[in-house]
């Protein structure tokens, strides 16, 4: 039986040395088909062997839809993803990736930008810089704060030559004040920051008087997705298999069931096709589907969209 | 089979229509952008050469749910116009992710019927259903507006080449 396809299939086409313990991976479609589009500053999840999922910013120009380029710094004391990529992934290997997410808002009325990056945090601004230069909006400065030789030097050289990059070597001089780099709020200026949490804290402090719409922060570990403020956690009790499954606020019943290995057929995931219809026995479902009649709802629900109004819902599974 | 009934006389009425192929698209794998093609090769009983749902290839988002009647999919260009008119949503022909975009063809009336797509003969098996997957890919809220007009799934009875500009005709 064919397993569901949940990721974009890519193969590692090239691996380059990015200096400072960094490898640059170029991922392409096996047939060199164009890849799903992405915004400047977007990131993707890499689904690695062993079930590890790690998020990396895309470094290439969004106009270049033939490849995804990610730069990975080997973190020996990290959670294992970067070590696996450095030590076990080779050219020709297959890696499933997510659709690209996120990216910077670069509205037309913002004519100048200042970006602050710490070390490997420069990666999202590489795709932003490429995009801004290509569309004829070259008024930006990228401040890279790093200790010693900057990372990804070969990708930074063009920005250095064009005068867009300022490298602040903290081995040679004191770390610059973030407030001095971003300046005072101006209506036509946009800001961005990516780096370690301490730097982001300083950046947040320095930009507290700026309108939020003009400030973008990219964290190494993405914050959790916002959930519906009215959503609440509950427990699914499966009457036949005697299982109790917690459902987090905002999580779908379907994802909770799939997460514990219960194979529920699903297709549209919007409450109309009926593939995931399940009978319920006790509780108070909130249905949200578009097709079940009141009579049918008294007995069944669709796990792709239904929720529970009470703490416990019993399903006939 | 009756196409529809005249409500006063209850006599059968056959729809009179002739349509045209406006766009052709394929993609080799799930999630990848659809690519515009000048022509497609349809293979009877299997699917479209190099498309993700060709039987034996099985690289589509729904390939884990095999379906003999999903060898080629069609979409009405009139639906794209309606999305703009009624919902102010711009959806391009490569974004709806069906293979063939037609004009002047009443797709929702054709389930169970045979019709000619250029030189190929198709049998309509069921209406397509919108899915959240397409919202994930396009980033556009199109699930609701596409309910009941999300295209048509077909089996290929007689294969051949389909080109942009080909006529679409009822085989009745």
C-alpha cells in the first residue's frame, strides 16, 4: 500500500563548505521540476532520518525556484539534527521538506531597511537581500555580528562589495549597541533581526517604540503557532480500544488520532467529503462539518473538523 | 440516461454544448507547482503521461487512496471567473491543480456520461471535492467557494493527444 505523501521530495544536489563549521546544502526536485514558491526570508522543515524535523531558513533568491538552499551550522551540543546533516547526509540522498513558511513583509511604502543578524542568523537575510536587489529596492544595510571570520563568506562577498553588508567582529571590537544600529523610528524604514535569544532580547528592547508592522523577528526555534483563543484541550476516549488520547487546544481530533497511530481515512480535511466520519457515544461534540444532518450528528461526527464542548468525548473506535 | 427533465412535460432534454480546452497542466509529484503544457498524452485506463496520478506512478497527494476514476481531472474556467466576480479571489489556471481547464463545458452535468476531449474519449466518474491541501499550497481561502464546483474526475476510455484549443463534445 502506498503511504500518504506529506512532504516535498527533494534530493541533495550539492554540499558546499560555508566556513565556521557550516555546510550549505542545495536541494532540488529529482526531475529538476520547479519547487513550491517561497517569500523572502522564508524557512522550511527538513524531515530527517529517524523522524527528526528541523527548520532552516532558505538562503537563495525566491526567484530561483529550481532549488532550496539551506546553511546548517554543526552544533555538537545541539539536538542532533545538524550533526546528522553534517555527518550522515551526502549528495544524492533524499530529504523530504515542508512547504515553505513565513518570510518578511516588505511593503512598497518601506523604502529603507536595516537588518541585524547574529552569526548563522544571517541566513534569512540572504534571500531577502537577493530579492530586494533584484526588484530594484537596494536601500538596505545588513549588520552581521559575529566573532572572528564571518560565516558563509562566499555568499556574503557580493553584499560586502555592493556596500550592503557591515560586519561587526566581536573578537576585534566590542559588540555594537543594537539601538545604535536600528536608530529612531522612521515611517519609511523596516527592521529585521535573527540571532541568538540574547540578541533578540536586545533588539526587542531597542525597537519597543517602533510600530510592530515595521519590525520582523526571526527566531532559531519558531514560536508555537497561534491557536484559537476559544479552543480548549480535551480527552478523546476510545470505547473499543480502551485508549485515552489528549487533544491539545487547537489540535484536530484527526491529528490526535493519527499521532497515536490510529489509521483514520481522511481526504478533504474540511468536513465535506465524509471520509473520516466516526460514531460518537458520549459527550458533547461541536460538529463544524458541512454535510451531516441533525439526525446523523446525533450519532456521528467528522474528526477532521469536530471538537468537544466538554472535557471528555467518547468515540466508537 | 436523462441529462435533465423538463419540469412541465417530464420529457428528456439533452444538453447542447460544445466546449474548448483552454489550459493543460501536469506535475510529477505532490506539492510541486503545476506546469502549463501545449499538449498532454492521455493513456487509456491509466492516466496522463508524467502526471503524479498516472496509475503505476502514484506520486500524488491522494495516491495513498487509489481511484480508477481519477485518471484525468477537469475544471471549468468559468469557476475561476466566478471566484473573482463573487469573492475577489484571483486563482490562476495552474493553481486549481486539475489537469484540463475547459470553457463552455457543463462539468457538473456530466457525471456518468462519456464525452470527447479532443481525440480522447473520457467517462466522468464523479465530481471532485475541494480539499484543505489546495489552501495549504496556494495560501488562498478557496475551500468554501469551490464546494460543488471543484471539477470533474474522469476515466480515459480512448487515449491520445489533447492540445490547447481542442474541442470538447458530448459523446451521446
